C-alpha cells in the first residue's frame, strides 16, 4: 500500500453506520499497548508472565473478530478474497506468535531476553500488517458495504455478531473497546446497551 493509495482511501462516514469503527479502535489501542509492554517488561518476572497470558487473550479475541467478519460480513461482499487471504495470513501469524510465547515460557532464564526480543519483533510485524488490513477494511471494503446495504441492514449484521458472542467474550470486547472511544462514542454505546 503506497501513500497515494492512503490519500485516495480516506473517506468520511457522511452519516453512515460505521460497522468497523469501534472494534477496530479497540484492537488498535490494545495491540499498541501490548507492543509497548512486550518491549519494556522483563519476561522472567511474574508481571512478564502475566503479559504473555494477556497477549494470548488478545490474540484469541483478534481471531474471534476476524471469524465474525468472515461469518457475518463477508457474505454481503461481492469479493472478499483479498480480506480473507489477509485473515488466513493473520491466523498463521497467531500460531507463530503462540509458538514464540511457548519459546519464552520454556526457556531457561538466561535465554529469555533473546526469546522475548523475537516475540517483540514478530508481534510488531503483526501489528503493522493488521493496521494496514484494518485500513483496507475501513476505507475500501466499508464503502462497498454502504453502496450495497442500508444502515438498517448493516445494523442487523452488527446485531447478529453481538448475539453470537458469549457473555465472557462480550465483556472482554467491551473492556477493549470502551477506553478506545471518544466520550460521545462511549455514551452512544451505553445508550444502546441500556435500550437493549
Ligand atoms: Fe478483517
């Protein structure tokens, strides 16, 4: 993706329903913070081990999110091939990251820093790819959805996704999303929750 593509891709909501906006804000914030933690924590310590488990949980939610897109959103797209290839790549990366986590957990203390550096670099690479992937979804895929569907139809897709999520996972998604939103966006989410 070059800069020209970036310029051309920027588009306003113009009042349309932003299917990707909130969850992607949550993922961007959670992944950026996780990258910092992987860079500044000592993985031999209790706190470092907790970070590895938090990373596992984050990757599980990211995997669930791309499954939601494939199950509920992609059937409404004329051609979701590129996005699904990117998702396949993400899934391979999730497995690689899990292997790197296990590498840290199984390493003698003296070798932990070298393993931790591998995980830090690999996770940074994943975050970079996911940022571009989410940009593609919000600036290329979403305008296609707006052209093909009404906001009520897009809202129904969003409702179907939310109904499919277990209470535990919904709590985890909300914990990820809410601090990433503007005050007005948080108020809008709470209003929907209260109505629901
Ligand atoms: Fe996606």
